[in-house]
DNA sequence: TAGATTGTTAATCGATTAACAATC
DNA sequence: TAGATTGTTAATCGATTAACAATC
């Protein structure tokens, strides 16, 4: 297996979901075209992506749905459960701590942290909210490798630094600001207000 | 102003935020390098992006921070308030309906809809939750142009179709599945479980 | 065999970086 | 004028699409 292009990696989760949908529909084999329709990619792109993973299709037939699903899941590293800590127990933190889709995909939220003393000690989704200064200990004791930042913009960089110091390898942030991490830490950012702003741009164009 | 590349549009909200941060720090002028540090782009990319908007910098000096902020805000179409309806009043819908950053950016959540009769009629963030079949009327009466899908995967395509039929021009979905919209509707997807899966991929690589 | 569909190569397209002349 | 920094062009890089030979 050679290096997998980042754009391909970003599509793999959609392929896994498409394959599970096809499995649920009883499709034993799938073509690149069928997979494309369900995943939003083009058939050519599906074939190219899968071939960069090593390719497990049969010419003239297609892909074995269950087998391909297992292979893509393995490539993504979803066979091992990943432990996740969430920082910020506001509305978003609550939503994340109880999001059932995480469990379906092998992620377990094992810790929830908040800066507000009034929130610390309350229970959310079976987890007792811990204070921010318990973060390092929490990551260490749970073996969490991924941190989620669900705080306002203000404390986000500080929280990010604390997660890095605690040793997580990947961070997903929802805070509306740019964050900086060392090269060996993987950062992904979801910015809801920016998404709306991009929609607003096209909206304006459409009406102009 | 020529056509603006999609990759550039996607960075404009980060530039707006960077510029507002610089303004708050009292920086009257900014260089592409300063803007790059705050926005996460490279200095060359900042200059290229801004020049594709028409360019308002001064060689040897930099950009007028306040003026540039106003220009980028105008390009994004954020000078007019946009009205947004949210479908799904679960944890995520709650979080979105009250997210203060939307208001800061000129977005107003004007409607909240849910399929659960037990939730319909309750008040969230000053909005009374409406039933799903009130969606078209709600969009029409409020003049909403953007819809947010905060439902589980199951009903998401149906909700998406209903938003399109109701006449919104842009949709932001959080549902973990691929959605299909007509060409004249703009769709952006945030998929939290996929983001974690991508982090898991790199995590696996790091430990391998 | 004939039809279908993959895997891969070549062509295209778009985005980023590097470099530097223009110019404040 | 000298130093700084933009705006733009050319070079590079990566991603997508098109096309088709391989082959089930």
C-alpha cells in the first residue's frame, strides 16, 4: 500500500457509509457506479481511490460489498476503538458527548471537561464533567488519543495547547478561530459560522 | 471583479476573523504576512486571494485593516442579514439555535422545526419549535434563504427535499449521509464522525 | 464468446508556491 | 533614496476526469 492522497482519505468515511447502506439493502457486490451514486463521488474517482488502497475489485463484476467495507474500515484504522475527550460542556459539548454515531464508528467519548465550576461535577451522557486542570490526568488515565474542542474562541488556543501537552495525536475543533499545533499533531477544524458565510456568498451571487 | 475561485471563497471568513482580531489589537495596517499568521494561510496565498477580489493594498505599506475587513465582508455578502431555519431540535439543533457567533456574523435563526410532537411547541432560544409540515410556510413567512439540517441520517434527504421545495438557496447539513440537491441549490456538509475517522487514520499511521 | 467493469495511464483542471518587477 | 511589500506571472504540485486496455 503506497501513500494515500489526503483527498482520498477524506472520502473513505463516505465510502464506508455507502457500503453499509448497500449491505443493508442486500447488495452482495457493488460497482464503482453504484458506490459513486451513494457516496457523492464520480465512478472514476471511486476506482482511483480504491486502487490507491490496493484494489479489491473484480473486472467485469465489481466489488464484494462486505469485503470492501471491511478493508476500508481497516485502512481507516476503525477496527480499534479510539478514545476521545471533549473540552467544553456547553450545548455543543453535550451534543457530542451523547452523539450515537460516534459509538457506531468505534469512537468512545471517555471524558468531558469544562472551565465553569458550576458545570463541573454534573453528569452528561454518563460522564461526570471534570475541571480543566484535570485534562492531562484524564487523557493519561483513559488513553485518549483524540481531543475535541467545543469551547468559545477565547480559550480555544489554550485548550488546544493543553491537549497537545497531554499527548493527544489528533484534535477536532469547533471554535471559531485559527489554531496552531505542532507538525506531529493532526488538526481538523469545523467552523459552522464560516460554512454559513460561504453559503451567504453564493446566495448573494444567485440574487445579484 | 472576476470569478472568485472556490478555494479562495472558503478562506474569506478566516480573513474576516483575522482582520477583526487585528483591528481589536489596534493594527491600522496589516501585511500579507500578518494576515497569514492569523488566518492559517501563507502570505503568498493571502495576496493571491485578495488580488482575486480586486486588491486594496498599498505596495510597501500593506492593507488598511478596517477598509479591507469591510471589503471582504461585502464580498461575502454579510452586510445583509441572512435568515436561517434549523430543522431538528435535538442537542445540536439547540446548540445552533442559540449560537451567538451566528448573530455576530449577521445570521439570524428565525425558525426551528422538529418531527417529534413532544418537542413541538416548546421554546428554544426564544423560538417556538414548529412541526415539520410547517416548514414551507415558515420559510415563506420569514424569508429564510438558508436551511440547516440537524436531524439524524434517516429523515435527512426528505428534510433536504422539503427545504429545496420551500425555496431556500443554501443548505448546511450535519446529518451523517450523502445528500442530493438540484444544481441551483448550494449544499455544504459537516460530518463530525467522518472528521474523527480521518483523525483516526493519521493516528493509526503515527502509531504504526 | 460477448458484455461488463475494473485498474491504470494520459489529459485536464485547479490550487499553491516561488519569484520578482512594480511601486509606495 | 532605500527598504518594504504588493500584485502578478511562471513553476510546481495535486486532484479530477476521460479514455481504454486488461480481464472477469
